[in-house]
C-alpha cells in the first residue's frame, strides 16, 4: 500500500486552519453549556501544548494541572513510554479486532493487572469507567441470581443508565426515571446494609473506597465488615476503583488500605488509558466469570466491539510498566502526604478553611463558616444564593492569577478536590501551597477583587434560579 503523497486529509493543516474556531464549533455542535460555563468563569483558555503535569498557552505561560483530566492523566500527559508503545502498536499492523482469534495483548494486560490483586482471577475489558461498572452490576446479578444492588449516598459510578441507577445524587438522576430499582444506604452504615441484606434479594454492594464527591473515605473497618456481611448473605462486594485505582490514593487500589478487604469485583478505567486510549476493566473472581460464561453458547453474552483493542491494551501495559519503573504509587503516597500536611498546617491560619482530608494524591479541601463577624456576613450572602460559591471563588483565581487548574468537588459543595497527575513532586506542592495561601489571604482580607467576584457569582446564581 502506498503511504506517501497527498491523502486529502492533513490533520496539522486542519488544526492550523480551523483550530481557532474551537469554542464556536463547540457552541454550535456540541454541549453548548460547556463553552458558556467556561466563559462565565473566565476559564475559556486556549491551551496549545501539554506535558507531564503542565499545559502551555500560546504565549508560553505554564499552567499546573491539579485535575489530570478528572483522573485520566495518572502519569501526566504524553508520557514518552506510553507514547512509544502507541507508535509501536500502530507500526506493528496487528490483525486486531478480528473477533475470532485470541490476541496476545489482552491476555498480557490481564495477567499484569491481576498481579496487583492476587485474589482475583479474570478480567473483562470494555471502554470506559461506566462500562466497567455496568459489567460489574450485570455480573453480580447473574452470578448471584439476585436483582437488587446497594449503593451509597453521594456515590458516583458513571452516567449510563445502569450506573446512573446506583448514583447517589438526585441532580444526576432527576428526569431519567425509571431507573433500576436499586437501594441507597449511607456510606459506612452497617445497620442499613444488614437490614437490606435480610430481604434476601441483594446481589451486591457497589462502593468507592474514597468517594469522588467531597473526598469522603469509607469509615475504617467498613469495607471489611461489609464484605463479611455480604458474603454471609451470598452477595458480592464491588469496589469501584475507576478514580481511586492505579496508585491515586498511595496504594495500588484504595481498598488495599484496609487489611483483609478482597472485593469480588473491581472496576478500573481512567489512568489505565495512559491518557490516550479509553479503556475499562472489570476484574473478578473465577466463579463469577464461570457463571456468566457458563457454556459455549454464552460466549458473547457480555462483550464490546472495541473491548481489548490493541491500542488500549498497549497503553495499559505501558502504564503498568512505567508505574513499576518509576515507583509511581510510592510517589503518590509521599507527595500526597507532603501536600496534605502543608495544607493541613493552614487550617489554623484561615478561618474559612475547615478541613483537609483524603489519601495519597486525592485530597479534599473543605471550606466552612468563618468565626469573625466581618467574614460571616459575606459567607452568609454566598450561602443564601447557592452552596459551593466560595469554593468556586477559590478555584477561579487559582487559574486566573496563579495558572493552576482545580475543580469544585461536586455541585453545592464547599470542597475543592485535588487529583493531580501522580508524577508531581515538591516543586508542584510548593507552587500549589503558595498560590492557595495567596488566594486565602485575599479571601480573609474581606475586600478586593475576590469578593467582588463573589458578588457576581451571587447575581448569576440568583438569575439562574
Ligand atoms: C468512581 C467512578 N466510577 C465511574 C466513573 C465513570 O467513568 P467514565 O467517565 O469513564 O464513564 C467515574 C468517573 O468520574 C468515577 O469517578
């Protein structure tokens, strides 16, 4: 096949000619609220280039990424080893996705992934976090022969219909009913779990060991006790490690923080992609897979057209190799401890700063009612308009003035969540803590631009009601 000469398609030229239309195109053809929201916050930047934990704009300004594409960029952007693996897999011209053969890469990735959870035996590869969860829900139901799944208040497991049925926020669920008849319990509520299990129709409990919304960890001992109860009632424990997995919390999986926890199904996605190729993986016990795929007739009973594709598998293998070579999990733990300690030391200094929590490089910074009269009236004004506006007031100057990208950890929450690439070190910790302190100094000043912006947010919130 001829591989030179004009093809009629030139990506570089297309980007050069039409890249500047990005916001307009989005407004016209995609979710128009995204550019609207970005413009409102002054987040409508044009980033030209990215590497590791940084982006750069056209003027060469660097931006520190403390969001990692919602956790997808575990190794940072454009890791050279992952990138090379992708070039290599394309150059290999593999006979991929024939669907009626067994390719080597999925088996190798499954083997390598399973080495991190020795109590599990098999893997199903899909294409996203929500698909990993859907798989776990289906497998739990089929293997136990029961219908009902339990999930936790404030849980987030993805937004397709099955995952939405185990979402613990009405904001996501409203208007999409009827969903699956699953049941919510509070994170850590063993009595509620016991009560629901007694009804005899529960297939399993799906849980994030540390919830993405608000960065709340399951109380110590809960996962272990829940596992025992579930097993006693012939139900399964599903750990959703889509966000917390692959080193994010300073262990390979967050459930490993607690001894004796051995979930029956584990959902993985995000960082396994290397930031390049969407992937989801559902790891599980042999008996569960053996029940789902119980006969040759059932070979395709659960499958996905793009599942196990060579690019995703190559990226995943490269990610796991890099994590070992660069000791990424240990770095996440060490750097996370440092960042949390430095932030926790500010709690006494700033009355609006109430708590710093989390594990590894998954950190929640919670704001709350100040003690002084001067700040309290301003705080009350914000709260009356909409909860979460103060956290927004912090996130905006962090980007505008200090070029650091962060996010508010969910609607109506006064919590900022930090989930930076796991490759950050002391330099990035210093930069973040210095910038955050400067923003908090401004906030405690009580006057100035920051509270002017707060008043603008209040007006918008009231107008949006
Ligand atoms: C814990 C958890 N589960 C599932 C998902 C869904 O993943 P995806 O967006 O790849 O469908 C997310 C995404 O943020 C998540 O944080």
